[in-house]
C-alpha cells in the first residue's frame, strides 16, 4: 500500500501537462495522453468510410448507425477530388452521392465526430489515388511537390473542399474535429527548402485561408520514415497531431495459421517521435484489400476472425494509443471506374462491416472494446508502468502491458500470449498492484489468439473495483450502478470491490457458480467473488446496489449501449443497455415505453435496462411488444426474426441482345470521333510512336477506349500494338472486322504488346481499318512506376509492317471514349461510371431505353465468335417493406472462357467479371442501385476476346441475408436512377 502510494506520487510529479492547441481554437486540444474536445478527454475510436464507394446517400445513415451501434464515435473520411471534379476547376458537391453536406449532417444526427482527409492526394486504392483524372495527362505539373503548376492545379480543390469543411467544423456546430494534410507523404529530407516541406506548408496555408481552424493531423506511411511531427526535426510543414498508420497482420487468404504477429514497438515509436501528442493510429488494419487474380474476401478467413480485433486492438491500447481509426470500417464497392488497378470491383476489404452492410463478428468483438473505452475515463491519462514477457504474470508464455493513471491509481493490465500466433491455451496467475496492496489472481486463462484487460482500482459510478480478471464490457450509471462483465465460456473470473465488507447477492439466469470469500493483502481485507462463465448470460444483484451482468462471448456480441445523447463523448449516465438483437440502431424513452430501433435475423428475446421503474413496455421497430419485468428491474420481450419470411427473387429471363461493336467493321461511320493528331505530350512518359495515342491527351480518362487506325493498300502483313490499361486489363484488335489478336489480360501486367497477324484478314486498296478496343482498370496511384498517376492509358505505340518487316505508315488514328468525355453528361452517376463501348455511349444500360426492336438473346447463349454483345432484361421485385435483404448477382462462365463482362444495374456499372483472371464472381447491389419494389433494368456487356466466343453459364440473383429492420431501405429511388434520353444518340 505504501509502495503503491509512493509510486503514484512519483508518477504524478512527471505527468502534470497543460493542454496544447493549434493557436486557432481550444475547442479541440491535446496533451501527451489524449485528445480533448470541449475540455473533456475522449478516446477517439473511428472507422474509415468512403462515401463515393456507396453512392446512395440514404445508406450513409445506415453505415453510421451501425458504426455507432458497435461503439465507434467517429468516422474518418477521404474526400475524392476525382469524384467531385470531372474537368478542371469544375466541382460538384450537391448532386446525389456527391452532396457531402448530407454526410456531415448525418454524422451530427447520429452523434459522431468526423476526421476529414481531403488530400489533395489520398491513395486509398482509388483511381489515380483520388487525384482529378484530368491531371493524368501531365497538365498537373510535378505531382505532390511545391511545383507551381501542380499548386495551381490543386489549389481550387482545397479552396472548395476547405470552404465546406470550415462550415462543418466543431467550432461552427459541425462534427469535424481534425483535418488531415495530404496522406502518407514521406518526409525525405529535413530541410526548410525541401520541396515536400514547402508543399506541406502550401496545403496548410490554403486550408487556413479557407477558414479551417481545427487542428491538422497526418498519416505516416508505416514506420518507413518520420514525417511532419513537431517532436522530431521540425523544419516546417509539421502538423498538430502526428499519426502513424499500420497494417501488421501479414495474413494469407489460403493459410489460416499464417500471420497474427503483433507489433510491440508502437509505444517506443510514439515516445520517440510524438511525445507531446496523443498516440494516434489514423489507419489501423480493419482488413486488407485483395488484388486481381487473388483470393476473394470471403476466402480470407483470418481477416474476418474476431480474434484479430481482440488481440491487435488491445495490443494498441496497451501501448497508450488513445486515438485509433479502423481502415476500413466499411469498404463498399469500386463501382464504375473508381478503382485503382490494384483492386477489382469489390472493396469489401474484409472490413468489420461487410460490403453488403452486414455486421461481421469482428465488428461485434470490436464493440466490446469500444464500449469499454467509451466509459473508462481513467485510461485516457496513463503512463507505462511496465511491459514484457512474464511481466506481472507467472508464466513466460504471457506478455503484458501495464498502464497506470498517475492521478487515480487505476491500473490497466493487457495480457496476451507472448507468441500471439499460438492457438494453445495458457493458464497463469497475474500479480496486481492495487490500492489495497499486492494481489495475486490465479486461474487466469488465455485461449489461443485471445487477449484480456485486467483492471485495478477501476472506478464506476460511486463504486470501485479493487481488481477484476473478468473483462469489463462497460458500466452504466442508472438508478443503480450496472457493471457488464464478459468471458469466454468455461473461463474463470475473479473480482473484488474496494469496500471491505462482504456483500450478499442474488443470482438470476444461467448458473454461474459464483462464490465469495474473504481475502487479505497486507493490512487490507476485502471480499472477492469468483465464478466460472457458463454459456449464456446471468445477472447478479449485490446488496450494495450494484447490478452485474455476466456474459459469455456470444451473448456479449448481442449487447448494446445506445446513447441518450448526441454528444459523441458519451458518459456512463447517457446510455440504455440492451441485450439480444443482431443490431440496435438507437433507443429512446417516450412516456412509459422504451422505443428501440434495430435489425434482427433470428427470433430472440430482447432485454432492456433503463433504470427507470416507470418504463413498462418495449417497442421494437414501431411495434409494441408484450413485455415482462425481471426481478432486477430489466424489461424483456420477444422480437421477431425472419426465419419464416419469404423473399422471392425472379429468374432472369427475356433477355434482349444487340451488337455493341459496330466499330470493328470498316464501314462504320466515325466522323464524329476525335482525331489523334498530337505529336507532343505533357506526359512524363514518352509515346512509343507518333502520333500520341494516350487517351488522357484527348480528354478520355475512364473506361474502355476504342481506336481506329487507317491505312491503305494490301501490303500490310502485321502490326505491333502496345496497350496500357492497368493491371488485369486486356485488349482486342480487328482488321476490317476480323479478329487479328490482342491480349487477354494479366493480373501482374499493366501494359502488354502483341504482334497482330493479318493473314486471316482481307485488306483493300483504300480504307483499311484496324479497330483496337482497350480495357481499363483505372489510373495508377503515385507509388506505381514510372510516373504513377501520369502513366498513360490506351495505346502506347502502333507500328505497321509490310513484307520483310518493312515499316509502313498508318494514315490516321481516331479515338473514342465515354460519352461526352469530361463533360459529365450523367452527373447523378458521375464522371467515372461509363466507358466508351457503343452500348455505354448510346445509354443502353439506362432505365427506359427501348429494346423492343432488339432480338431475343441471352448471355447464357452468348457469342460464337469474337466481339461485344449487349444484353438487357428487366425484372420486378416486391420485398416486404420492413425487410433489409442485401441482394447480388452471381456469374459464372465455362472453363477456358476468355472474356470481359460488365454488369449494369439501373444504369450503374456495378461489376466487372473477368473469368480468366478473377477472383470476383458475386456482385452485391445496394438498395437505391436496385429497387426492392418495382422494376429494375439489368444490362450485361459480354466481350469475347477469342474466336471461340464466350457465354455465361450462370447469371442468378440471390440474397446474402434477410433482416427485419427499422431502417427504411425501401424508398423511391428514382432520383438516383435518371432514365435514357434521346441525346445519347449523338454519341453513336
């Protein structure tokens, strides 16, 4: 006891630190322990969310509510310059999915902070790393430097987005608390005149001039450099709150025993390089992306394992991290042409919230930690007392971090297996320093890939736990204090109140074998309580008024604590406790009724604790339920599931078909196409031949491009064509309508070349046309050599050969891309939805296009030769209004098929299927993209890359799940689905 008080005295003499701010506002401040908002410490637990990857604004609320339900109090958001600016200095922040003000309003309505990440560069596996695509032609200058041409390019973007962010800062009543400058920009030289230092200062100045007064933050690219911190070689450009991103998992999608090695040097890193600031992980692994040709996310079992959240996230907190953002919280979809070439359509990311908006078990496990952190204010000001193998434990197989609050003495012991890969259980004792003296707690068990928080002198309500080896999920201040413990079933928990008296108790629910006994430490005597966690849940009512829930892990996953305040910094007296459902969105009290909104799949019991005896009934999703009161003051009722609910999905029939490659024929009229007549380019990459054929040089940035090269005479025997469309992209070429070659695509190659053999084609004296169709998987990020974003797309070079390999000349080249180029003729779906296929240009994918004159034909019949066929069908849905049924389409093709397929749902390109590369075969459609009530238009383009033709063997609608919900997913989505208009005919 004396030693414990002496330790606190010593710690207290070294930790009295005043809060720091950015000299513009003190609403957001910080010290070495935590961030402070409005004068209160807060643990920032955020999830990354990219609104462009979910182009239905109404569903942003769904994501935010599920984030909040699972304990997060913030969202971290990239803002994509490319999504808002189809052409130079033209911006759209108001049309449908680009109306970011709605996102800020929703965050405030839900009660979440926003960490803004507006670039200019963001990376994020986004097309061109989020840069406006018009910069891909080289006109943006030397990117990510202080170059003046580049400055003039990005400045209008920062001014526009900065003005919006300024109005939504927390100082203006909005939710935005931090503004990140650039992203993963590594400081390579510590010199005030270095171009990167000047660049950072330019961005910071531009945001300040736009009205941003909240602190600036950064995101270090792993531990690969030390950049932009005031605590290490600050020569300029440093931000207020330094951040380090980390993806330590190292998992394999094919070997479940790989990876799982935690990093234990974060504490030292932050102590070295940002010691005056809170330890901040602005991107910490919530999953990981998989590439073209890799494994699909559903195969990556270890990334979905809730043990990852349990071990890795607690490991971070054990190293004094008090700001953490999960990347991704929700990944979404790389619809249209929004992806960089390193990823395919799905951006599920193995995130805790699935692409389909379903809650993964990993998120449920994350919630247990997040709710604990929300109320554990003593954890927000700690020092590292000790750490290491065998530290404060009886076994060298265990590693522990020991944190201590120097003011209150509260102790936080994070225990994990020394070898975190291990799947073997370990039993040990833990040696605790408490205010009552040293205490040894036996029978602590960690199963394989498990971690625990063991607490000492943990204050809750007007009580204090002297110690506990049972994990605290949360506590609440109601009419009585309510503690929530959890353990894996079969594990032993032991806890003691600081009070010396032995308490009487009553046990309700599943038997927990709870025993009490007297214990001493030095001159202190206390009562300890020991139990073995049974399956299910039980409740203990102590004579001191404390109510304690004992939950096994599956039960804990169904525990929720919806706040009764819109302040993201939720206090223990601002909650309602709920146990049982799949998801709880919110809860409130009206008269004698507690109104709960949520989602549920299986019929189950719901238990609600409000601490108010006048509340007598539960309402679930608007339905009053027969309600029973428990002896300990909770309310219970049965809520419906969907086991007996029928969802009927139609078979896709009545397909219509048309040719989507008339351009392959020599007689096609391309009079309105753009002539490729440039002999110079701003691109840092030189063309292989002239004229320049780079698509961006002619204003066509996204999607498939088509070229027509003219030559005369019958002497030409071949052509060497080099095409660059990004990883996994392919291309095909036809001479006067006859396939002469191409490349099927390769997941490892961005550019491919082929010698096209003309021997099977017929040349004519005048007007030979070589038609080249090039696919596109996005513009590169800046890390991809040689020129990153400016790596050209389309044809890099074309050489025509005659007999004896004599070089002949093309008379002319023309190019065609997406309808209108950068004019953004479909502002609702935006500038990256379409490419240059004939069907795309004419709007065959849009609802309302008339196919009555087309022939009947199915993609299951397909093509018997090379070419591009376009298929359209419609189908009706009538899903019950109280059901959320995530829908998708599954495609398959016969083995050996070489083809490229695009899927359009109600005008949105929502899937790219490449059977020879993979991996994706199942493509989800979000409500708003698909109409749960009414008519839907489905279009499929089928590009057969060989003369064997191509067909699909399967195209089937399916449901990922079904949930009874209080969220409205069955709306009139017509504003998101503009229909076909005759002006599309101009692009034939």
